[in-house]
């Protein structure tokens, strides 16, 4: 094996994934549609390591325990493909707060899949790499590609039809996501735990899954037609249904902070005032606002003034995961 470095950007789901149809292969209960961003991401280097165990250093700190085991199991899959037993030193730098609900696992596993395949000289196309990245984290499958991406739920038990690919977008749609940071620190309930709890205990989980395909189709059509109003409405609907299913879990689970709700209220107010702006949020307190590129500065300035907002960044469509060296 050789030393290889890759970079992957985070992505934010417009139509969400929440729930698993099979845990062992990390197969989602729903498809999803996302935007890979041009900021926030992970740079990862995989290098040969002269030891019995893999090593994992994240943002300059040695990682042990469950998180290192997760990286090691992921490397086992690449080693199996390569027919190698070589141990690795993995060094990652996150340009996004870790586990804070800003999709750090999406960029992390897309970067790890891309770097590890290059390091072990495993010849896989983007579709196979997205299937591999999905094993680390469902959302990571989407970060293998740039721009707007669909992750197919698939039907097969082996997960070979559960892959991500780019989707068609009308050239007239020049969109931005305004990322509004609403808290610092790690979230209390990770996405896998949150999904499992919802799936196990929420009476609304089955409705979430039953109505999901229609949202995915509506959003895909809206992207192709260049229809921001339909895309935005569908995105808000998907977000609220996902969070409603979690709220109805036992014990109820929510990721909203007071400032999260204040930002969502302000997005609704903007919308009522004629600015086409739409919110989404994931398994964390932050809000992301979808709007036209020409409205992004004023949307960002307006939400930055809300008490409790910690930072606002404007992101556009970003590139696919790539090998740097
Ligand atoms: O793939 P994970 O474990 O990072 O889960 C992602 C879950 C959400 O961010 C809430 C939704 C999504 O589709 O990204």
C-alpha cells in the first residue's frame, strides 16, 4: 500500500434519510436527496503503519475506543477488497465541528473511503465508492459526488442497488445554503441512536417512511424543472416530518434549541415577505436555509442578527470527493 490523501465536502439533505432497513449493511429505510457543499469538509490521509493495530488521529488528537474501532472496521472492508492485511495510520482534519449536526460523518467517511481505496490501489468507480462510504455512514454515500445527489434506497439485501449518484438540475437554479450555527459542542444523541429509537418506538415512523417516496420524487422533479418554491416546500416538509417522527419517540427526541426555532420563525417571516427562503435541520440544533444566490447575503445578514446565533456561513454547490496526493 501507499500513502494517500483525499478531501470530501459535507452534504446537507434536502429530503432526509432517517431510519435503517438493515443495520448490518447500513441500508437506509428511505432514499434521500442532498447538496454537497463547497465548504466544510474532511481531509484524510491513510498511510502504512508498522503496528498490530490501526492508528487514528483526528484534529491532532489520538482517537481510541469505539471511534477508532469504527475506522478500523471500515478499513477491514477495503483490506478485504485489496487482499491486504496492512495496518494503517489514519490522520484526519475536520473543517467542520465534529458530531455537531453539521454532517461531519458524511465528509469523514467519504474522505476515508476515497483515501483508503487510493492507498490500497483498489480500483472502484464512484458508484462502488458510494456503496463503500455508505457502510461508514449513510450520508457519506452522497458526499462521494458533488452538487445535488440522490441516494437510492434500493431493494436488494446485499445493498448493491443502494448507491448515490448526481441528479439533473435546471441551469436556471443558482442556489445557496446559508448555514446558521445555533450551538457549540457535540450533540447528545447521535444520528444512529436517534434513528433506532425513532424506528423502535415512534408511532409516526411508519407514516414517515410511507410518505417519503412522494417527497423524494417531488424534490427531484423540482430540481429538474428549476422550481425553487416546490423544492423548498418539499424540503421543509421532509425536515418537519423527520423531526415529528423523532418527537413522538419514547422518550421523545428533539434537536431544537430556542435559537433554532427563532431562526425557523424568521425564515417563515422572510418567506411571507416575498423572499423565497426555506429551512432545513438535521440531527443537531443548526438551521440551513435554501435560497437564491442573489438573496443569500441579505438572508445571512438578517439571521445573523438573531439573538443566540453563533455564526452564519454561505455555501454553494461543491465538488465530488477527490484524491489530493
Ligand atoms: O448518515 P448519518 O448517520 O450521518 O445520518 C444522517 C441523518 C440526517 O443528517 C439527519 C439526515 C440526512 O439525510 O443527512
